[in-house]
C-alpha cells in the first residue's frame, strides 16, 4: 500500500529544513539509493536518498518550501501494482506543521514517522508510529521498516541499520527476530523523558513584538533568521547557560615560529604549499591533547568520553554564520597535510557543501580572530567539547629577555575556555602550557 516519504533528519540536531529542489517528479520510478531531493539544513545543502523502491505517486511539499519539520510527509511512494487512486485523501500538511506549502486540505492528517500497516478501510495512508528513541537519540528508519517492525513487535532500538547513514530499512527488520516492542506511547507516558539531564529553559526575554514596539518610531530593517542563525543562537545560549566556563590566559612568543615558518615555506614553494600560523596552532593543539590525554575529552551528560585521536575543530566564518569543520587524527598529519585539508574544508564551508560528518565531533576547537587585529577574546565552548582556544593577533611588544635585558618580541595572546565539568583548573593549565611549549619551540612538533 502507499508509503509516505518523510522529511529526513540529515543531522542529529536537525529539526526542520528547506526542501530546496525535487530531483524526481510524480510518476518516476525510484530504487533504494536513488536521489530524491536536495534538502537545506541549518548548515548545508544535502541530497536525500530513497530507502525503498517504488513509484512517486504524489509530491506533497513543493520545492522551495521553508521550515518543513522533520518527519513531515513530503511525498507518497507507490508499490508495484498500485496507482494514484490508492493514495486516497492524502494532502500536504496544513500551514504551521511543515512550513509554507501549497494548498493544504482541512484537517490534514498528522504525520510523525512513516511506516506500513494493514490496508486501512478508507484507503488513506495511515499515520505512522513515532520515531523510536534510544538513550535520547532518535533512531533513523524508513517508513516501511517502521510499519513492519510495529506489525512484528520488533524494537527498532535493538537493530543496526544497513541503509544510507545507518538508516534501518526493510531488510533489517525482516531479518530480525520478533521481540518485545516498546511503543512510543509507552515511552512518552512512563519512560525516561527525551530531555532528561538537560537544564530547564531559562526565562525568556522580551517578546519580539515588545522589542519591535520599542523601536516603532525609529527606522529599521527586519532580518529574517535562517536555519543557521537559529541554530547558532540556540546552541550558544545553551552553552552559556549550561556549561561552567572558566578561562586561562597566556602570552606566546612567536618569533621562533615565524622564522621557522618562513624557512619551511621557502622550501615548499616548489610544491605550491604555504603554511599559515593557524596550521601550526592546529598541530600544536593536537599534540598537546596527546601529551595531556585527560583533556582530550567531551561531556556526555552523565559521563565523560575520553578520545584517543586528536580531532580538532576550527571555526570558519561564512556569510551569515560559521562552521567548525573537524580535522580528524590531526596529531598524525604533517603540517602540509593539515594545511591542505584546512583550506579544502574552509572553501567548502563557505559554499555550505560540508557533510555533517565533517563538522560534527571533535573534543577541542580553535577560534582565531588574530587576522582581524583582535588582541584577545573569550570564545564560547561548542558543546560537547571540553575546551576551545581563542587566538588573538601576534603583536610586537617589549619583553624582558632571558638575560634580563629589555627586547622586542612578537607576542600572541590566547585564552583557553574550559568546561569545568570535564577539565579542572590545574589540568587546563597543563594543557595550555603544552600548547605554548609547542608553539614557542616549533621544531619539536616535527620530531
């Protein structure tokens, strides 16, 4: 019987998106893995793949529609032998449930997560079971898989998906043994709350209407918040309200690094490689996390996760927001490899072409505003990271040399923002001292 195609969650934090472009039309035949549409998330434009085979019977959400909630029905898929007559009274969600849409019929059925059940008497596509949740994380499964799982009494949280991005598909459910089901209703009524362990929301400030009223006699322009800006606002508000930040500051002398960088760049000219100071900072932080492994950690609600590799995120400013692409295994890579990878990630970040796997994860971040002439600043930790290093500009300053004489040196001010739940003061100081040692003696990073 007809199956709803739902608005996918293309990242763990995605709640809604823009259906930018359909890559299929009504009547097209699709197979698992075929591209259906381009979806704009809060961070990037991504392609959405089919997880079941069939024919596109009806498109419910027009391309260009913004604010489509995750699990909203966006199209209907027909199985072999079915026709548009089998779809019944399926319509696009009413306004407010999935963003601005074309005509929406009165009392459009509420859709949560698509799945297959017995054929309903009315011929309508039935409402699907709610998306299952495991340890607070939503489980991704195709509509058909969810329907079969409900029929067979299979708990989807116990399955491992073989579909795109680990999605549970029909074959995974059919090969599983029936077991005790855990209905979403039971979880909602008696199970742990999805937001368990999260702080209650802080009191809201003035309403948008109240703020607008304050400036009714002044000329202004309203700027609509896009998905990225909404996400930045939500995550940084969460960070400042829930993370116990403390700050450690150091001045780092850069003269040896600048001299060494100049020598390396001269030797690398033939290969077209030009190392930046930021490349050295990435390497220095990656090696410092290995030297102080207790700092290579993230906060996981009721526990701390200590990572073995140094996965370092670097903030990249783009129009309207920022990305923090992650350089994985940074401690293992050469300076030239880190430089090339960072340039590639930054370029694709500015085009919003990064995949979620490229900007999620990591334990530690770097935010560098030195190129804008900023001497120092305090960066906000990006949860669940344990720390972030704020990097200022290298400035010539008078300093007292080792011989006690006054001299001039290029000094860079840095501030380490630390999550006190993960890293204590003395441990954070040890990490910052190791970063300083690496940058002031750059040749040791090549040993």
